[in-house]
């Protein structure tokens, strides 16, 4: 279903040009910023203008805020844009029917993704009006809370809680919503199981075929521990060979590890990939209270090291990173040229 004969989205050429000129900046963590707002259940439910059609509690369903508190989410996107981000990730990490089942909002998935893209677009245009710099909207596609490669039942290793086709259908609905909302890019991120990612890639190209245009695809895996492998067991090199058929705009790593621990795995990926390399680590590892203590200066120094070594083309932040982190790392990588890509 991968059709490379489709016309490229208008965003691809300027993104490619930008990536030859300097290291491109991705935004930081949405969840960290939402937490600072101190929102309660009533805030998540909204004023009733959007009919949730669910009796389940919604507090913690950050994706829903694009519908019930859109101005708050727009302001977060705007703060990252003004901190230096070129690409803003939509607030849709969990906007699949699989993930939204926890909140009884499977029926709202299309609306969540359309609204997520539109809110980010408003922030992008607002920032461009402020300083004249073009920003791009990346439709964030998370891994879901199920894995297609590993059994959740230790007594039944052959059991799977989800199938490839289940994921393909769920991702397809999400991606069609992101495209309808005006996303410039599809970002398949925090991949712990490459089979899940393959379903998302398949669904992306099905969505592109329906829309008649091929959006740039960014693919980002996560290394879960010191083994240097994804949860489903792949090394960075194996991960690249599993997704290279999609000809991604970027491939890279995010989440799980802080920048220091991510570096050797990123270097391995950069040594084999013919795509641009993207890295957006956490602000270190969480403390005993689940908080991230790494300062903007500490994160920036480490990410700046990625740039100095010629490992990266796109950098940003994951869990615990704030606009101050993004501002600091944008300054840290500015003196360095982007990684050279060999065909």
C-alpha cells in the first residue's frame, strides 16, 4: 500500500531546505505544561459545548483538552514556538480508539485529531505573525497501550492483546483526522514495538492515498533500558532496517532515556540511516516522585554534544522538557551544522 508516486505535500520541500541550512528544532513536552495548569475534572469535561457522550472520569486525558480547553493548548504550543521550535507536535499522543477506550471516548477520535491539528496550526500561524518564521505541525501518533509482538500474559506467550489489523484500523482513523485537521507531517513516536509502528506506517500511506498527497513521515523509537534495545528486542540498527522502506523524512529516538544515556544508541542509528536523524530525549530520568530534575542548561549541554559530534538534523525535548529547555537547546545547537546524510 506504500505508494511513492503520490505528489509530495507542500510542506516537504521547505522542510528539506530548512534541514540543509541548520538543525531543525522540535518542541517539548505537552504533559509537563498541562500539569502546571492544575486542571480538575470539570476543566477536562469542559463547559458542555462538546458532548462527551461518556460517563467516565476524564481527568488525565490530556488529548481531550484540544476540544474542551483549546485556548490553553494553543498557548502551550505558542510558548514552544516562541522558544524556538520549528515543528510543533499535536496534542494527540493517545488519540486512537485503543487508547481512548480507557475514557469511553472511542467515538471522539476523529474530532480529537482534527482539533489537535487545528489548535497547533493556530499557534503556528500566531507565532509566524509575531516573528515571520514558518512553523510546521506534526501529527503525533503514539504507540497505544498495547503491543502486537509481546504477550501480556506470562502464562500464554502466544496470546496477543491486539492484532496488526486492529492497530492499522485504529491508526488509520487517527491519521485521517490529522490530515483533515491540516497536519504537515505524520510523527510516529515513542515506538517500543516496531510491529505497532509498521501498522502506523501502513495506515499512514493508506491515508495519503485517500487524500491524494504524501506527507513527510517522522519515525521515532524508544530505547527502554541499558540493553540498547526497544521493548520488543530490536537494536537501533535493526529498527532502522525495519522502517527504512517507508523512506522517512526523519528517523530517531525519543523518551525513556535522558540525553546522556541516549547518545550511544543515537550514534548507532546515525551510522546506518540514510534519513535525517531526530532526537528528543527526556529531561533526564524521573526522580522518586516522577518529576524531572534536569535543568534546561544540563539538557542543552548534552543535546549540544549530539550536534557537535554531527549526529543530528532535528532536536527537541520529550518528558519533562519546558519552553526553557527548548530555548536553551536551540541556542546550544545553533553553532553546529546538521548531520550530513549519505545516500
